[in-house]
């Protein structure tokens, strides 16, 4: 078992290791002078990548949330449709896969039983497969046509943190690689994203300074037994993972939901007994992001009228969302497609401190294992 060093638990240690994990995953695969992304570990011919008709992403738990983020990245940058499936359900629905399609399987351990079964199902139908894994030489890695390793280092705590952010970074690199090959992204935009990727590790490092604020918020809310996490578009999977982290380590009932869907039922639950954690970031250079932000602000106003306690993730420099919410945690500015990698960090910290305040075994939650090797 890896040394916890000065940290009381592996989970908090691994949260603080994310800047290094992101740097190690990103830096060897990009070149700013040439303005290129190099994924030599995906040995699929450029002609095949140009002819791809569809991509299937298959994973479980946190890895599936990374796949959902990757769906937005790939569709926007490479202009190719992406489906995301639960690995445990994939082989039971007669998936319609053709030889002209690609299947991406995502797994921290490389031995997840459901994901391995889904990979074999896809291969049996003629699909090429690419694995994203944090562990070298595993069964899923050996059976894949190519592997993108997340170089986050060993992850000991059952709740996945640094592997998740590295998975999202790997998917963004893959989306840029596809965009290059398929010529759906300009050289100017590619260079912009490469510069943003190089800055990502430093932004996460600065964001970790919000740990004390996350602990204070957890101290205020640790007696609550229900939470609602909300996000729009690419931020919805982050709301889901924030809720999952809270469930895993704190045993608190939490639900991740698309913000706009609350009016279709969950709104009836929102009152002073149901705190809302809402992702209200924005990319001022992206009109769609600004529009979604404005809708989210209106949602916060409505939730406050229903007496809900609101914890908001807001972009640095945004006073509007911060004034409306009971608590605001500020996220460094970044392009819309990279914001999820930053947004999840305070949600991980919040889940960790909630578990600590409730006196729980953070690294070994009951009934869970690190690698699910049985269906």
C-alpha cells in the first residue's frame, strides 16, 4: 500500500496529487511548437479514423461519468456521434455496432468485469477497441487495439479522484487527435487548446486552496442526509460524480440531475431540508456557455424562493451567482470543454470532509471494492 505521507487518508492525498497526475498524462502527448497532439499508443490508421461513423463509450461508475464528459468533447471537436453505455448493461441490449465504428472502454483498474465483457462483445461484432486505463498490462489493456494510459499513479482509495481527472484529460487528448486527423479543428484552435492543457495542472493546484472552505461547508452540512447536485450539458456528469462521491464515502443520499430537468419532478423535493449543489460556471468566450449560465442563475433564484440552501460552483470574477448562493466556491477560468476537470475538485473535497465529519472510514467505504472483478 502506498505511503500516505503527511495526509490522514489516501483519498485526500490522491486529491492533492491531481496536478501531477494531469501533468504526467498531458505533457508527453502534446507539442506546442508544432501544435500537435501525439497519441502513438492508438495504432489505428488515419484512414480508419477518418471513416469512423460512430463511437461507443462503455464504462461503469466514475469512469462512465468521464465517458459522458468525453462525449461532449469528441462530438464538438471531431464532429462524430458518440453513445455512452453502462458496461453492466451493454451486452444485454443487443448493441448495434458495425465494423466502421470504434468502442472506447474506460477503467481505472483495467480488470473491471463488466467493462471487460463489454469490450469482448464489441470486438465480437467487429469493432476496434481503445482502452483508457490507469494500470499497465491488465486484461482489458492487452485485449484492446490501443491503450491510452492515465499516468495518475497508483490510486488506493476506493473513491476514484485522480484517475477520474486523468481520464477526462485523456479523452480530451483523444478528441483533439481525432479532430486533427478528421480536419474538423483549425490549427489556431488546436494551439489554443494545447496552451490551455499546459495550464491545467497549475489551475488545479491553485484550486486546491479551496480545501479549507470545503471543510467549513462540510462542517455546516454534515448532518444533512439528502443532497441534490445539478449541472447542465457537459457539467451534468460532474454533478453526477459529485453526488456519487458523497454517496460512496459519506453514505449520504445524493442525486445528480440535469439542472433543466428539476422542473419535471424533483422541484417538488426542494426546500430547506434539501441542499442544492449547483454548477454555475461559464466560459465568457462561448455564447452557449453564457446562455446556460444565465438559465442556471434563474434556477438559483427559484431554489432560494423555495428556501433551499444553495452551494454554487462559480467562475472566478462572477459576483452574481456568488451573491445568490449561500456558499460559493470559485473555479479558475477555462474553456467550456475543460471546466469539468476543474469543477470536480471541490466536489471531491466536499465529499471527503463530509465523510470525515461523520466519522467514517474514508478510504474503505462499506460494501465497496476498488476493482469490481465479478459481475
